[in-house]
C-alpha cells in the first residue's frame, strides 16, 4: 500500500445537481429543462429529479463518511435551489436551511468542507436570454456568489467558483452533447471567457471582503493533457496547439491573469476573439485563487491533420485529428482511456510552467456498469476501481516525491450518483446506492480508501 504524508488529504467530490433530487426546488436548471423536453436523451430515461436523494437522506448517507474516515468533502450549492427569483436574487428559505443543516452534518465530523458555486447548472431562465453568452449572467452569478458567502461563510471552509467551465462549454457549445446542443467554436469561446470573467470577479470580491478569514477560494479545472501520436514535428505541433487551446488557456488565465500571446494571435487570425472590455481584463490581474483544483480522467491524443477540413467552419479539430494509441487501455463503460501517468505529467506541468502553484486532484474516478455482478458476500468487490486508484496514486506519489506541490486527492465520488446523460448507467461511488430500495452499502474500494487513510496516519 502506498503511504502518503500525514498532512496529505483524501476526500470525495459530489455535486448538488447529481445528488439532491428535485424536492422543493423552485427553479429549473438547463439540465432539468432538457430532461423535461427530451427524456429520451438520458439513459433509461432517468433524470436529475431522481438521484440518490440527498435532499431527504443526507444524514443517512453521510454516516458512511465516518466509516471511511474521509478528510475533504466537496459539493455544490444549486443556484436554482437557493434562489427563488433568479433576477431579483430572492433567497429560498427552505433551501437555505437545507444547505445549512447539510453542511453542519459534515462540519461536525471535522471534515474540510469545500463548496462549489457552479456545476454545469445554469438556470434555464437565463439560457432564454443567452445564458453565459449574455454578460448579464456574469452580474447575476456574482450576486448569487455574494449571497452564498453571506449565508454560509461561517460554516464553509473553502469555496470553488466553477467546476470544469471548459467541459461545460465544450458539452453545450462545441460538441453539442448537452442542451442547447450548439456546435460553434466562436460562441464557445465567448461563453468560456464570460464564465472566467465571472470567476475572476467572484474571487476578487471574496478576497477583498473576507480578508480576515482563513477560508480559501479555488476553481476546479478539467485537465486532459494532450499527447502527440509520434515525434514527427507536425504531430508535436498538433499536440502543442491542443494544449495551448484546452490546457494552458485555462491555467494561464487563472494563474497568470492573461492568455498567452500565441493564443491571442491564433484567436485574432481566426476571428475567434471574444467580446471583452479593459475592465474585464483587469479583473484577471487583481487577485489569485489560493490553490488549484484539478480533475483528471483521461488524456487527449492527437496527430497532425490528415482528414479533410470542413470549409467555412473552423473548429478546434480543423487543426488536428484525434488519434487512438494502439496500446491504450480503455474503460469500456465510459469510453475514456485510462492513463495514470497523465497525473504525473500534470504535476510536472504545474511545477515547471506555473511555478509549482499548490494544487490538489479534486476528481479522479472510474464509472462502471452493472456492478452487481461483482458482488461477493454481499459487498461489491470493485477491484478494478482499487487498481485504478492505486495506479493513479502511484504516479502522484512519484511526482510529490520529486517536489510537486500537490496536497490532496479526492475521488469522484462518494456515493453512486446521477451522471448527466448516462444517468445511473455507470456507477462511480465508494458507496453503492440501490435506486429501487434506496439502500446503501460500502464497496470494497470504500474499505480500501479507509485503509489508505489509516496507514497514512500511523
Ligand atoms: C466530471 C464532472 C462530474 C462527473 C464526472 C464523471 O467531468 O465534473 O460531474 O460527472 O465527470 O463523468 P460522467 O458522470 O459523465 O461519467
């Protein structure tokens, strides 16, 4: 078993929209709305209304935290639950009490509570007016964040502004996987830029107004490091381009307060620059987050462009082709490549390009279908998940031993939860959740994590 230092933290990440269910929720998120109009887009027609029901059962579910001995717990506040009138920013008292009581249950266990403000869940009413394409959304999100700080600052340990803004943008505005299913590079850049302005404004407000508190603020970014097919210069160029677009763009904005010159030139040359103001650009320069939260699931493999480009439509893949590495291992249920070494490369990237800024892995995990077939002696023997965790931790430990500034590792996720369009197809939890009976039980991986945490503290 890999041994980590005493102060290295093990935790879990969850999100409001994937765990709470829709009881007493007054507003619809875009996901809620999409499920209502197109339920056939969701596996088994199960929507976000039907989750592991934290709204009613959080107390029961959280008991498993004690069994595992977890040290960090991240979830999100749903904008559409806390706020009744999105434009007038009217608070829903029931939701306020729900979150307060829920958070208290975590804090009484002396677990570090990280609360995120946006997990793919923009209110539907805002989408009707352009969603994140409309700058008014920046202002409204800022108001929502202020309300959250006022209500929960005393109980929350650390805040996160957004979960995976780039993944949210890609799904909704680039690949068209999620409603509103738009496929437009330029619009996706505007949406991403606006979300990042909102992030910066919220961080600046927090830093200016909560100076005397010890609480921290972060952002959760998805990093999918890009790898070239070969050492051929054109393959390398394609991969460098992709890294510039999807990895450095995010890290540069958040940690350096600006995009690279190279990326700006590319955006200008291709008429992709978003609408921006000087005031907005200044927001990026003011304050920095306290640490980075990075989600790592899979690498991104590319090669030089060999297929035909579609005329008159520039997309990221106009500049490279996807490449399938023949030696790859894939999680067949999710279709994602399993490449634990990626974590090591991320650690070195942060070390070398970003001055070894402090960070943690805030999501990593493996979703598997039909886990019931692995049940032995009434417990799901998810050895594949234990191997997955171990392999990633091995690489992470190597990076830390070589000086990486990573202080924690959180798994996606605590308990089997609702997974966007895959609904309950793939299960990620350390705790299993039976959708029919609502019963829960620890999986072998949950027991394994407990051992890992215990061994560290010896
Ligand atoms: C991350 C999201 C999580 C979670 C996870 C697993 O990108 O932040 O919300 O869903 O991916 O992905 P999926 O549920 O699509 O299998």
